[in-house]
């Protein structure tokens, strides 16, 4: 007996409440652990964190794809990403198909879950849409006419039988970074087009550029890389949901470059947001050395990511220029390539601006560090000045036996030494207050000078 809409809504609400309860408990436990000072603090926090997330993952495994999609749509962006990372990877595509376009692209672009599985994906056209066809062995390829064959961390055996079936040689993804820049774009005598491009991966731990090898062979696009990339997953989802999005391998290639430009633009927005937070910290008039060290770390990360984005878009521009010069693109594809080039050119100004902002924040932070050092040096100088007269008196008294200097006055040595100590303390106290008066007078003169400048 099928459930009524009311029963279905109640069941979904119950699952949503359970997911929110687990997420809330995870945040609470993390907060409590972070406030505790205990041995092996990081180990305890990690174990508790994994235990809560494992329970959340088991709950999601019991739900069907529709329920998981509705739950994701009801969560906040931060909770949605954390929940999404607990969904098994083999269920990703089915759930993503049920989400809104904007939400789907956000999850694909910002997911923190790495993909390390070895995979071979073949795609053909079905009713104008890109369709993924499962490929387990060579015989599966004989039943399809793919326009795109995508290999992620393929073994030598997989590269061999795929290459043998289609009549080409597929490169080893581990050796893609060994190529010189001049050997990254070329055309074989048989008409094969080879391109080796870098794609940005803005991972949470560290941003990096991932090398991807493209081969256009008989209107089929072959792509070989070492790890999964958000750009490729996003391209597959778009082509599946939009009829007529691609018609051949060159369309897939151009759309991958277009998606890479979009991904770079999104990464630039993240750099803007990070530098804005850093800027608010730098504008604080009192920046401690520890805060300055943290600020410098954030600035360095932003500079590294901005540099990788600039390198990535430069590499994409070179690849598009090579394709356009080769005259292998149709008129529509040439127009699309020019549009991608214009999008990339618009990013150049942003990367240049960010480099200037990074330099400004770096100089400002270093300036605060110098100010803190000058304050410490100034305090040491003041202490040295205070003790300078005392040192002089001690030096005079130490030239001979101190009692010899006071015996003519019938002063006993304990009294003489006590008087010397009291006198030294009075000299130090007087020197300290004289310094304070001098500093106050200089500060007053500075304020008066600023007042005269404003009034003028």
C-alpha cells in the first residue's frame, strides 16, 4: 500500500529532523572538545567527529535518492556541504540530478570529498543528451558510439585495451607534468589533436593544478587525468540535463574549458572574500604578533591560489588559441571559443587587482610587526636610560672600597650602603618621570601640529 502525501511529508520531516539533530550534536561536541585542555586533544576531537559523521552517513544510506535530495535542499549551505560529504560517491550522480541547478553546481564545485577510485566513463548521445554508459571490459565498447571517453587514474591495462580498441595510444597520467610547454599542444600526422592542459582544483587542504591530457581522435574526445575534478563532474551533469548541450567531442572539450573558466571565477570570488576578512583584521589598530602571523598565513594562501588561477586561465587561453589556429572548429565553435577567451580576459584584471591587494595587506601586516618590535625596543631603551645614572653611581662607588669614602664622616658601612641604594632608587624614579614628561610634551606637540594642519 503506497503512502499518502501527508504520510510521505511526515516521513520526510522525521528524517530531516534526525539529520539536523545529528548535525547539531556534531557541532556541540566539537565546541565542547575545543574548549577543553586535555592530552591528545586533536585525537579525541577527530574520533568524536568521525563517530557523529559515520552515524549520519548510515542514516543517509537508508534513505532513497529523492529523500536525500529534499533534505539537502532544506539545510543551510554549511550543513548541506557537510551532509553531502557523507553521501556515498556511487549515489552522487543520481542525487545531483534531482537538485536545483544552482544547488547542484555549488555542491559539485565545493565538495570536500576526494575521489580516488579508478574509473572509465564512456558517454554517447541519447535523445540529444549525454548518456553515461557503463564500461567494464573491451566488449562493452563495441556496443556504443561514444563522443567522450573519460579516464580517471586508469591502470596500464585499461589504457592498453581502450587504446587498442580505438586505435590510439593513451598517455600515463603520472607523466603528464613532465612535458615541456612546447610539447603540450600538437597534431599528429593522422589528424589526432593532442592537448595537455592544467585544471584548477581548489581543495580545502591545498589548491593545486591538475594536469589533464586531451586527445581528439575521429571526433571522439579522450581525457586522461590522475584524479576527479569538479569541472568534469559539472560538465557531465549539464550535458545530461540539457538537450542539445553537446553534439560531438569538440563541443565537450570547449565546454570543459568554459566550465574551467567559471570555476576559476568562483575561486577568485573566494579569494576576494578571504582577503576582505583579512583586511578587516589588518585595519584593527592593535595587531598582535600571533594575529599578524595568522594574517600572513592567510595572505600567503590567497596569493598562492590567485597565482594558480592566473596560471590556469593562461593555460586555457593557450589551448583555445591552438584550437582556433588549427581551423578544426566550426563557425559556431569558433564563436564559442572567442566568448571563452573574452571571459578569461575579464579575469586578468581581477587577478592583477588581487595581487596588488595582497601586496598592500602584506606590507601593512609587516608594518604592524615592525611597530610591535619598535615598541619593545623603545621599552628596553627607556629601561636602559633609567638605569644609566644608577650604573654611573655604581661605577664611581666601585672604584674603591665604599667605606673609605664615608669613614671621614663617621658613617657606618651598612648605613652608607643603604643610603646609596635609596639614592639610586630616587635617581631612577626621577629619571623615569623626566622621560614621561618628555614623552607627554612630544605627544602634545604632535596633537597641536595635527590641529594646525586641519585648521589650515
